């Protein structure tokens, strides 16, 4: 039989043409974006190689595949596979595949490829470029972090299905199997977050493919609610930092003769407190985002947790001329750190000590890490005699919010200043003082 007309060669050629089209679209998109490196990522090139040579590896009983103790005997349906185990269509190449090692299986099950081959996607007839654009825009309907969580959770679901005996069909899935999987997660991790991630990932995969969604079943919904109730734990929130604690930190670290590390932690605390800043908003501040006026400063928050369309927002912080004035502390920090007014660098970065000058200076690096910032704050709290176990970085934002709420700031200005989208989220940051709580019963005239 001529190799040029065999099903194997035809499959390899077809996979190559399809994958090449998608990679050309990806390359064109990268060149039109802000990427400095226009070359294709290694994962894209790897997928091209897998698309072409995987059928050959399956056809030939190669000794390069080493079976592991819990390896599966067939591949999941992916964009690089040609045989469909569920019979949903596609070119099938008869082969007798050897057991696949865990490493190979993990490499192949790395995205929602099954989702984009089933349901509505199986009947779409369009160019490879249009198909790649459809996938890209569907993926971008979720934030990068959400999509990353969905992909990880969906992969975990696939691996669980292949570990069952007999093996379970992972997509489209049945409500019974999804229910059993959620119960398994609840027992194994005792975590509401873990169960929720699996539920929403599986649900989104079926919704985007247009197949029947097992997560709409009353059985799955009941199991999910049961898992949430059984895994629920008391939430212990960190306490808000008060203005008195800030005063102690500034008195110790924020004087004019203090070193750059001391001024930095003072400035970070005051700015987070006064502007209700989340940690991600604080460390991503650049000098170009800050504008000083005679009686206030303006912070441009280019990216925020609740700003999913990246419209940006401005936060106004007043100049108070007190020792704890964030306006004055920020000016002092920028001066000591030698950050030029036209600089586009992150203002809160790691430090390095220069032996020649005997002083600290900012590194030419990215923003300060969460773990390092948390360590600096807890060390500062401990040094002023405060129990650091009760506080965290979020205590600065909740502390400012609590002080503003107890001072009677209107809800409209309160939500705008803190960039909250809902009243529930806003109210979760406020810790009412005893005097405010007493006012309820005092108003009852008894």
C-alpha cells in the first residue's frame, strides 16, 4: 500500500494544515499587539509537532511510551488526536495504542480542546482563521485568572474520569458522574472553593460547546449545595488597622531622617489606608499615575479587581499636613527614592544596598511581591507592640473604610472611593464601632 494514500498520512497532513492556520493567526495577533517578542511560544510549536506526529506514534508500537502504574490505555479527545472514543465524528485511524505515560497524558490534556470540537463546534464550517478567532474571543469572555482556574479544574476533572474503572466519559458529561466527582472533591479537600471551581469549569465548558449542561440538573445542584454546607467554615477576617496604629508606625519609621526602607513602609501603609487600595492596586502604581495638586493628590488606578473592562479610575486623597498625611509622605518617599516625575516605573519595588554609598536604592525590577510586602507590614506592626497575627495587608484597606464609615461618609462617595460595585462587598469591609452598634438599641425608647 502506498504511504502517500494511507489514512495515516492523510490524517497527518490534515492536522498539519489545520494547526498551521491557527498558528499563523496567533502570530499575526502577537505582531499586532504590544508583544516585544513576535516569535511563536514554545507551546504553540509543540502543539504543531504533536498534531503532525502523534498519529504516527499511535500507529507504530513505539517503545518510547513507558506505561505507568495508573496510566490510561487511550488518549483523551484533543485537538491533536484523530480517533474519537465517544463516536462524535471525525476521521478515525485504526490503531492499537500502547499505554500512555502520565507525563504524556498531562501534556496532551492542557486546554479545552474537547469543548471546541463538540456540539455547535462540530457543525461549524468556516476558515481556520475565523475558527481560531471564535475560540480566542470565547476564551477572552473570562478574565485570564478565571480562565486559568477553569482550565486547571477541567483538566482535574478529565484526569479523574480516566482514573475510574471503568473509565468515565468526561465530555459531554452526565449529571450522575459530575455529582460523584463533586462529592469526591468535597471529601478529599473539604474546600468550598475547590468544589465551586470544578462546578463552574464543567458548566462553562458545556455552555460554550452548546451541549446539554449537566450542572443544570437538580441532582448536581443539590450535591453542590450539600458540599457547600458540609465544607463551610467560620470566616475569621483580619482586623482593620486603626489610625492610632498608623501613628505609631509613622513615629517609628516615617521621620525625615529615616532610611529608604523605613519611608517606603510608612508610605505604603498611609497610601493604602487613605485611598482604600487593594494590594494589587498599590504595587502597580507608577510615577506617571500620580498627580500632585496644591491641596490633594490624584492616583490613577489603571487596573482594578472590579474594573473588568479596564476603564480606569481616579482616587483623590486630600492633603492634611498631619504627621500621618499620605500626601507629604509620598512626596518624601519619591524624593528619597530618587524617582523622577516623568518616570514610568513602579514606585514600590525591591531594594538593594549600595556598599559604596552606604545607602539603599530601588532595583530596576517589577513591583514588590505580596509575600515581601506582607512581611514588611507584619514586622512594622510587631516593632510597635501590636499583635501581628490579627492583621494582614488587607487590614489597611478595611481600616480606611471602617474609619470613613464611622465618620459618616455618604454611601455614594464611599463606594466610589473604594471602587466597590455592590453594597455587600462594601459592607464586608466595615467594622462598626461599639458606639455605632449601641445607637440601634438606644433609638428604641426603652
